[in-house]
């Protein structure tokens, strides 16, 4: 039990768990063991792999290479630890039902104050980074920089648009001089249409290309989830901030010609600034539902991306092999939100050979 952990860190874990109301404590305890840090009753922060890589190895994530985000100064968080409107096959999060908690995980029964959340996530990020002081391979300059975060990515777990004070949260983060990326599945067009302030960049994350594929793969927990997502895509052109349609490529599911045509139709509707095509990674709870063979190689991501670019008329701007991601852009050069990675991404080269989807009978739907 977390409550039996001794020492300063143990007391901090106990304090975090104490802030979470029943009946969510068992789920929070599992998340604490997975190295999530709780802020208040429903917000979580977790160190990204690329935070470590930037500090210890001098390697940076695709957000750094595409958009200038400084990987080590980016707070990875979600204001919605336990709730979502989908039960996607590829999701790494543990749902309350997975451990026998009988609650409605589509509704947040409470909401913490945005200022308290921002204070807390900065403190949690600094607590995480402080562990690198004295690390033999850590770059002291980057450790010092990381203690003063300049960016917040609202993703990580759950559906951020279920937090009823999301616009205020974005305002408070911006008031502190930090930028924001909001990643959502697009099921709350009402929230996105009425934000007090837009994020610095808005992501809509998708794997499905029509209602049938959506119902199979994204497993909506509420009625009309696909129709609500379509409302969000129609809303996207009204945003003044850059927008992104992120396609998570899953081998054997959405790597087909049918999917390519479907995504092209969705992109023509939404007119996003960018399209990111990123490989599904076989991690977390998704390993219970998908197999390692569903994880495409970077070469497969490249082939799919170039075929999609041909259909929608976007420029293939760059790629980052370590993250198995390719960026398609409707503008000549992506807007930079930070000072990171001035060298930019790897120069993309057209793939050789013919594109061929790889069938996987495990994902026949």
C-alpha cells in the first residue's frame, strides 16, 4: 500500500492520495505507482520520457523539432485523471471499471480552482526535476531551465474538455507566461466553442474515419459521440490558433486505402493547420486489447503520410524517426511556440516502393 511507504517521498504520496475523494482512491493509488503525481482532486502530472532524454541525453521530442517546444520545460498534465467519453482500444489508461470501481467515468462530480491547479502542476514538475540535481549524466544548465517550465501540454490521460473550467485554466497558464497545447478527442464541441481563451495550439486526436470504424475502435460511452466529433471538425476553421488533426496509425486497422480516403474527407472538412501521422505504441493498458504487431514501423508511417499528403495537398514538412511521426503542413513553415530545437526536424524523403496496407485479422471489425 502507498500508505506504508516510509520517508519524505512516502509522505508526499500519502498526501496526494489523501486529496482524492472516494471512491477514486484505489485508481489513484495505481496511478501513483505508475509515477503520476496528483494535484488536488483530479489533476495529474507525469514526467515524459523526452524530459529525461533532454536532460540526460540531449535528445528532444517531435514537439521540439516541429514547433520549438523545449522538451525539458514542458509540463505533461491532465485536469481530468479519471473521466473520458471513450474507451479506445489503443488507450493506455486504466478505467475505473477495470479494477471494479462502479462509477460513471463520463462525468466529473467536482472541479478544482484553476489557479490552484496551475500552482500545483508547476510545483509537481519542479519536484520531479529536482531528482536530476546531482545526476551524473544530467546537463546542469537544462536542469536549471527545467525548473522554470514554459509550456503545458494538456493530454496524458482522460478527456480534458470534461473539466468545466478549462477556458479559465488556459487563461491562468497563459497569464504565467506559458504556452499551451490542448489535446482532445473532439467530443465536446460546446466546450471548445465557448472557451474563454484558446490554447496556443489545438489538437484533435483521431483513429477512425467514419462512424462504423469509430464505434468499433473508440468505443464511445455516450450517445452521438461521432456526430459530436464531426461538429468539432466543422468548428475547427473558426479557431485563430493553429489546429492539428493527429492520426494515430494502427497497423491492420486504419492503414488502408479506405481509411486514407476517409481521413482526406475529414481533413477537407476541418482544414487543420497541420496533420500529424503518428504510430500507435504498444504501451500501458492497450497491451490488453491490441498486440505488438499493431504497432507500425516508421517506414509504414512515412508511406501512409505521403499518400495522404497527395490526397489533401499538404506539404510533407518533416519527420522524427524516434517518435515514428510525420508532419504535414498547410503553411510553408510551422509556427514555433518556443526556443527549442532550432535545427528543426529531419528532412523528409519520399518513400520508395508501393504503399501496401498490412492486414491483421485480429482487428477485423
